[in-house]
C-alpha cells in the first residue's frame, strides 16, 4: 500500500507503507551554497554550452518585466552556479563558476573557435614576449589568422554594442526587422554548420574558466584512449595550471558545497579528469563530487576489428572505474544510437552532429540538477512555483547513501513531457521516461530502487500550465497504480518550463507545439522544428538508483576479467602500456564487483557474476568473497517546498536572450 509522508517543507515522499523511511534533516535545506562546475573534453563542452545557454536564457527572461510571470518567478538561485565580479573598469559581471578543459591544436585554434581563452569581458591580452634574451639567432614568427565569427556571434556582438550605445545615449535604434542578420539565417547556419561548442554559445566566461591542453602535438581524434591521456595532466605545468584555476573559484566562495563534473569519457580526457579528481580528493576530501560521464554517438562507432573492440572495451572499463572511484555519485550518459532510441520519439536527431546530441543531454542535465538549485522556502511555507528543493550533499546522499551504497545512477528523460490527463496519460508519464544511460535492463523489478524525479513546466490536457499540486497528485496516482514501485521517490516540481534559446538546434518533430505540447495531428511538412517554432517545453527526468544498471557494471567487470586479468589475456600488454600494474587491475576489478554486489547479491548470482571473483584469477589477496554492503542507510529523507516557476514565453530576440550576460571578475 502506498502512502504519502509530508516533509517539513510541505513536500511528499511516495513510499510503500510496509517499508521504513525517514525525512531529510532540516540542515540539508538550511542554505544554498556554491557549486563549481568542471567540464572536461570536447563533447562535455558541447553539452556545457547548451546548459549555460539555458541558464543565460532564464536570467534574461526573468529580468524582463514584460515576460510571462512563470519566467519572472523561477525561484532558482543562480548564485549556486554563478559568481559576481567586477572588471578593472568597474563593470559588474555575472559569470559561471566554471572550469572548462579542452584540446589545443597547434598552430591553429583549438576547441574554442573564434573565442579567446581569456574571454572578452576584461579585454585582457595574452602576456607579451619576454625581455630576457635566450637566443641570438634569427627568429621567425608563424601565426594563424583569427577565426572569423559566424553569423550568430556577429549578431551577438552587434546587440552588445547596441546595448552599450543605449547606455551612452547614442543608440541607432534599429528594430529587429532592420537588422541585417535575421533569426532565420542564424538558425539555418547553426543547423548546417557547427564546428566548435563556442559557435553557439551566448554566454560570457571568466578569464580563469577556459583552459586548453597545449603541447600534445597530435590531432584531437588521436587523443582517443585512456592510456594516451594518462600523462597529459601531469606533464609540464598542465595539472598545476588546471588546479590553480579550480582553486580560484573555490577560494572565493563562501562555502563550497560540491563539484559538478561533466566528463567526455570516450577518450584521453577521461584520464585527465581522473587525475584532476584525484587532486580534488586530496585537497577537498569532504566535498562531494557528482559526475556525469558523457559520450556522443559518433565516439561509439567504427569498431571494425577485434583488436579495436578489445581496445575500446578496456578503455571503457578503466575510464569508468577511475572516474567512479573519485565520485560520490556517477551518472553515465550517452546512447550509441540516440536518434533510434525511444528517448527520441518526438525528436529529429542526427547522430553524427554533436550539436544535436549534446542539446538533448544538456536539457536532461539542466532538469536533473534543479533540486539543488531551487530556492528553499521555510519549513511551514508552501510555494506556488516550486517544490522539492534539497542541497547538493543531500541530493547526492539521497541517491547514493541508502543501505546499498550504490553510486552509479541511471538518467531517464521525457522530452517533451506528456500532458497530465486522465489515467491513461498518467501511465504515459512513466512510459515516456526513457533511459539516456546505456546498457541498462528494461522492466526490472527492483524493490529497493531509489528515485529523484523532477518535473517542470508540466501542461494539462487543455494546454494550460499545471499547478504544483496537480503534478504531485498525478505522480502519486501513477505510483499508486504501479505494479512495482521504488522504496521511495523524491519529487521536485517547478512550474517554469525549459526555455528554448535561439541557438538551440532544430531537433523537434512535427508533433511538438509552440510550448512543447504533444499534438494529436502533425504539422504539415517534414522539416524539424527549432527555436523559431518551439519556444519552451515541459520536461520530466528521473535519476534512479536501480539494479537495472547491473548489465553496465557486468560488462565492464567481465571485459576486465576476459581481456586484462585472465592468463594470456589479449589486452594485458595494452593495460601495462597504459601504466597499470597487476595489483591496480585487481583492485579495479574488486571495486567493480563490490559495486555490482551492493545492488543485488541475488541478481549477481542470477547473472553468473559470482564467477567473476578475482581470487579465481590467481590473486588470493584480492579475492572478492567479502563484499559486505554497508548498512548505513540514509538517516533521513524528504524535502522542502522549493523550486522554479513556469509557462511558455516566445521572447526570441537575442538581446532578450542575452540580458543576463554580465561577465566575470
């Protein structure tokens, strides 16, 4: 029997009455503190570019008094992810608290395209040549021409100049129709040609934010495995420089509450991220890390030989193991065929375009991270716009701190979320939630599953924005009629939908309406719909700690045993070349086996994973018989009534999208 338990903040937890659950301690919700975001690798930065565009869009919409109230009353605490600063000219700035690591290709620009690694807010130039003379011979200088801004970036520059002119009283007063660069031209350009993540970024970054790995002397496509990236962090001053940038943002914060990582784990950047995480573990031992390990469909193709397959599978195992060992919670994200997946039912994705795929994952990450970015309300208050705020540590503990101590979580999404109608559509909400995490089981009955569900901008069948109460009642009804249900589900609700910025790709199908409503009959024509046609969408996402992740863990454990640990294993020499000693590999295998065992000893036996015990491979010192799962369950759980607001607005002038781009210190 399902019953509702009210939290101190007016939220409800959905639990089975026969099971025990307690509420989140009040201190979890006491204050919103700073988070530092770290993006490592090419695809991670593509996702990050979309993610920060969403935040910039929300800031711009909130500042416009003529916009829909749901955008003006978002109840998002942007200070969790942003920092205030001031330039040397006294201009106030507001920029992401971010460290982004990319790849520099000499002598041409690296991953930043036409953007300078120092940004444009401070007009700082790179250090000039030294006065110290170390060479008396002739000197020749080779410099590539700066990359030209595309139409979108040119338009941004024009609008910023127009804004400065208005402040100085010299505005030309051009209307949108008088502009040479029109929205439709920008959308068409971006849909057909995006090379760098900066090509569609409308956000200003702090000079300490953007870092490129230089001096590697290779093409980015060759930086494709853990071994080749293993020394990239430690060589020269790279690691020290990255850590110094991270330290800059941490030390200026009043109370850092955690690190939010997005890592492209398909190649050498997973090793760079692992080394950075190891430094964080040493320097900020008690600060939790939530890590999204991401990869694009294109990075999972073209395995033409058995050797390449072994190479890739060992990389996947080592990469995941190393990243997971330094993360309090890790969320694998990235389907090999996103366009063919159920998650793309209402979307038109081109797998070979990172610009497309990253847009879907960024939308899911924005929604999934809302609970610890919502503004909490008092213990007896209720909010018209949001519900279910929890701080970063509480969020991580909620999913990873239960009795099983599972740290690997599945990300599901419904994009757009279906309308809240009758019973048939109540079931469709769960049915539309499809995994963005690869290699997971379907229809698993896990009675110990733990979930965080986030729904924002939900619509009723009449197209109007649903209230917080209506969303809660719908979710309660869904679980009330479900055959299987989690041990508990933390529900966060916000009325504010996901705004679609102008540089968002045209990936919506012809059944998606202007405000993300799912239509009964399609629009005429086969062209995908973009930001000019779709202005906002409702979203539903779910993070779930479930035994459905067992195949993901089983595959990595089995591949390590098969290709790395067995006598005469085909990949043993490769792993040695990557710098891994036998004892490190045994420890890695033991960690993977324990992770799987924590989820379900019964499931392990059913899948034959008990045969993977590493003691069977000749190392009694590393046998896996003693897996004992921790029984520390979460001492408390619940939430407060907080969140975001909602409804669709069609503000699509870039200046409206950019009103929040203040800058950095």
